């Protein structure tokens, strides 16, 4: 037998529980939505910072590439400087060698003919040749003239060679001057590029600090986003569990309400049957006494089993 009062008491308890569950459901949903809104906000900040970080990394890469190109150019300049320095050293040795040779040749001329003025030697040679051709002289004098003219001719050839060597020295010195000028230009360019490298090194260090700071900020924001997502997921799980519990409570309430309705219908039917039976007994007593009854009253007697249909 169903205890209606007990069912009604439980229904009231379930209604109170349902109100509490719906309150908690609203609370969990609100917290979940709030956390999700914060997740979207922080996720947008993470995307924005990552885009900014990508730009900084690209700028850093460009600076490093620019520095690499300049360092490579400096390396090339150093190689060219070494080549020029080596060439200048070779030319300096060549000049020294030619100057030593010139000094040695002049010393030889001075030792043989007593002087090194080429014009004077040519004049003397012309005079001796003229005298040798126009003057009568002994055999001994002729031999002396020939010896002296040979010496003068050799000395003049040596002096001509000295002029060639001096011209070569001048060419060497001009080349040395050109190479030295080029070397100065290379060193000047390398100095300027070294300053650019130093400036780029400072800019790279500063840019690297910005990258590291922003990367740390991105990591912090990502961690914050993940924590908010975790909290949102927890609230969502609680929300789902509460939804399931609400469904369970509502199902139990529907079951109890069905039982109460069925019990009340049965009670009403029972009371109606009791009323009809009492009425039928009263009609039946009249019927037994031979009193006249209506057709509807007779049908009630049949329905209640007091008389047969036949």
C-alpha cells in the first residue's frame, strides 16, 4: 500500500533539493562561462604576443644575417690587406735590392773612372775619340787612349743601367704608394664596418632581451590560459554532474507524482464505489419492499451485483 503522505514528504524534499541543485547549476554554469570568457581573452593575448614575438624573432634574424654579411666582408678585407701587405713587403725588398745594386754599380764606376757624372764622362769620351782620330801618337799612347775609352764606355753603360734601376725603383715606389693608399682605404672600410658590427652587436643584444622577455611573457600567459581552461573544465564537469543529478531528481519526482496521482485516483474510485454501494443498498432495500425504482437505479443495482441482468 502506497503511503501518500510519505510520498508527498519526499516530493517536498526533492523540490527543495531541485531548487538547490538548480542554484548550484546556475552557479557552476556562470563560473564556467566566466572562466571560458577569461580563457578567450587570455588566448587572444597569447596569439597577439606570439605574433609580436614572431616579428621580433624575424627582426633578430635579419640583424644577425646583416652582421654575418658584414663580418664576412671584414674577413674578405683582412684577406685583401694581408695580400697587399705581403705585396708591399715584396716591393720594399725589391726596392732595397735595386738600391743596393745601384750603390754597388756607382761605387764600381767611381773606383774605375773617378766620378759618376754621366755627362762629364760622355764629354771626355767624345774628346778622347776625337783626339784619337785626329792626333798622331805613339803605340803606347794609342793603347792608353783605347783603354781609357773602353773604361769610359763601360762606365757609361753601367750608369745607363743605374738609370734603368732608378726608374724601376720609381715604378716600385709608385706601386707601393698606390698599394699603401689602397691598404689605407681597406683598413678605413674595415674600421667603419667594425663599428657597424659593434653597433649591430648592441642592437642584437637589446633585441634578444626583448625576445626573451616577450617569450617569458608568452609562457606566463599560456600557463594562465591553461589554468583558466582547467578551472573552466572543472566547472563544466561539475555542471554536467549536476545536470545528471537534476535529471535523476526530476525522474524520481515524476515517479512519486505518478504514484501519488495513481493513489489518489484509486482512493477516489474507492470512495465513489463506497458511495455507489451505499446508494445501491438503499435502493435495494426499497426494491425488496416492492417500492417502485427508476431504470437508472435498477441499472445501478445490476452494476453493483444486487440483481442479475436476466
